[in-house]
C-alpha cells in the first residue's frame, strides 16, 4: 500500500532529514543570496539522480516522472531564504552567519521538499504522473521569488494542474495539520516615507517645520484611513514599523524616515487605500510646511486556496493523518508570495504544526527564539510525498 510505504520511508529517513534541516539552519542566507543553499540542494538532487534546472538565479526546479508522466502534473514548493535576525537559541545548530537566522522555518520547508523528493523518486513506479519540485528563493522580500520563478518558466513545460506548499505553524501542536479553502492570507505592500525640512534649533521651532512632530501626526492620521474608510467586516492593517530621524536632544532633524506595511483581504479596497494613503500623506506634510517623498511598493497578492484542489488535498490529509489530526486554519493577515502561484494555477497552502509547549517550543516565527519540534519534519515529508503522489 502506497500510503504505508511512504510513512515507513519518512520514518526511515527521519534522522537524515533532521540532519539536513540542522545544516540548513546553521547556514542561513538572506533573500536572493541563497547561493550556498542552492548548491547544497543541487548536490542532494544530483546524489539522488533527480533531474533539475536552475532558474531565478538561485531557484531550482526538479522533476520526477512516475508512470504515464503526462497524465497528471503536480508541483510542490519550498522556499529557501532566511531573515535578518540574530538567533538567541542555545542549540548545536545555531546560525553560524551573524545577524541571519532561519526564523520563519524555510530551512524546514526546503528539508521537507528534499525529503519528499527522495521518497517520490524511490516510488516513481508506484504513482501516476509527474511531480515538479520548486526550491524557491526570496519569499521574504519584494517582489517575491515566486514571481521570478513564474517568469522563468517554473509552471511551464509541463504546467502543473495544481501546486502545494506547507508552512510551519508555531501556534499549532506538532502532529497536527490545518487547511482552509478560499482566501487564506492577505496582500502585502511596503510603505516608505521621507519627510524633509531645513531643520533647526529645538528652542526655535517656528523657524523650521518640525519633521518629528509631522511624522507623529502622519502616523496617527494614517491609522484613521483604515478605521474610517475600510469596511470593518473586511480585515485590513496598516503598521508603521520604523521611525528614523534625529540624533540629539536639541536639534529638529532635517529629515525623518518612516517605513511600514499595508495588508488587505480585498483588492478593490487595497487599490483605493493606496490612493488615500498617498493623498493624505502628501496633503498633511505639505500643509505643515515640509516636503515628502512617498513610495508604496506594491507587493504580494492575497493567497487564495482553490476550493476544489484544496478539498482534494484536505481529504488526502485526512486519509494520511487521520481526520482528528487535521483542522481548519485561521484567516491570517500575514502574507506569502505563494499568492503569485495561485493567480496562475490552483493552489493549496496548508499549515504544519511544530509547537511543543512541554519542550519550550512556543515562540512565533520572525523572532530570535523561533524553533520547531523536529518530529514535525517526518510528518511534513510524508505528507508532501503523499500529496505529490495522489492529489
């Protein structure tokens, strides 16, 4: 029975996969700089005898052909990049690259796709069709490595009928999976604002425009765009996350920089909000006597799980894991460039539980103490191999 064989192989290779994850975790690379990671993946694929091509500079598309390779084509995607975060975990496999950390679990995702590749390659005479394995760069940084992979033909020759990806979820206990049909994650745009005036002495604010005061007014004002213009039943978030300006107590700086993010679940509102943010920011800053440079860097679209394709994957997950271990995931305002794939072909983006409170594995992604219960890797490998062979 294929399901049982996949489970046995996932268990058999569990320690090897943990070793792979620990190597990747110790050697993180930031978005679009995944050169050594890409070489490592290519080496592993070569050892397995799996054909691949390099695209999007550091991205890789590998292909495994089963019986009747043209009968069905499925893509499995894993991302490879890390974040500019200094790791605080005291573990043997702690990041060796100062200031860079796999704090979002992409080391786990890459490991799982490699592990699934090994199993699928061994069992290629036991399933129908072709499995494409996408090792993707740059998920964490605009414009998103998915857009480059699509540009370079990752979804062509042949085009998959659907694409599947998982993401570690520290809010979900290890041993559990979660799925959601339809819209599951928000769009994400980056906001960059520079406010300028001639600056001056803090004791004579009337002789200049106070860039710090203007920035503070603008931050409050921008929040009102969300609260007073957006339909409250449609989630949306605007967060200014960085203020840079000034260096002492008695000088009004000539320049203050703001950076932030805007998230939405509705494309019509998203575009309207861009217009409102632009109009309000320019009007307020100029009215207060300063100049402004504003950039809204349009980023990832929403992630939309195809209902039919996701239902099929969900049912296969029930069969593989047991229905009691598969939940419905929550709607999230986080963003993922997987949304680009879902604009082209049906997609299914699901969550892999990695939480273990008893072991102290409770920290969220994008934090210095993020880690996983590594038993989740065996589950993820088995699940992705199963979906690659059956969905």
